[in-house]
């Protein structure tokens, strides 16, 4: 059967990237479980790595570092707190803000994953992306930057103005 998402090329790039992302996360989860890492979704590993790399952060700062929404961060943090891997403490001088940091258990989990699990996952992904891995990462970064600089709607509007077609025709009845 035809893979329509693949066949439509750039038109469905977002759907294709989402599909690839879901596949990578599912396969990463299988590795995480096989390695005996804590019973947490692999999708939470970037947050743990962020806290390990950048230290205690507010929810807003975590969202910025990961490029995700604050509600998504809050949901993940609740699960990580429940698992005993992160904790929140009030920031001195501003009682409205809390700094999120790894607990000792979280630090141990990240250290174990960094030493054993993450290198195995990274090597497996590099193998799957070979020989274009670094070029792929550069292209993804360029795409992210381009979309940040000028969203798709602005690009469509600019193209329509350039061709004299300021508005799309209404859909057929």
C-alpha cells in the first residue's frame, strides 16, 4: 500500500516528522526498559537531562530549554515528582516561583542513563541515520530557525502577495 504521508513530500512534512518522532520514542522506551532504567517514559528523559545540565530551573525556564509548553512541563514534572526523581523548592526573594531540581535518586538515575543507556541509544540512532546524521541535524536546526523567524502562514501570505493572489479562493460547495 502507498505511504501517502511519504508520497506527499513537503506538504505532510510535519506529519511525517511526528510519525518518526513517535517511532523513535517508542523504540527508545524499549531500550530504556531493556536497560532497567526507572519506570518512567523515555519522553521524560530530555527533562531530566535538562535539569542535570542546567541545574535548578523554573517551570518556565524548563519549557524554554526544551521548546515545549509550560502545561506539558508541569504534567511531566508531576510524574517525575511522584517517581521521586525531582523536587521543587521556593526561590528566595520570589515566593511565586519554584525551582525544580533533581533529587539524589534523580541524579543517580541520570548518571546511570548517561553512562549506560544514552550512549547506546545515541549510537543506535546514529546508525539508523547513517551516513546523513550530522547533515540531518543541521537541516532540522535550519528548519526550526526558519519557522521561528517566519511562520508558515506569513510565508503563504507573502507568496500570495508576490503572485497577486492575496486570498485563497473559497472551497467548492
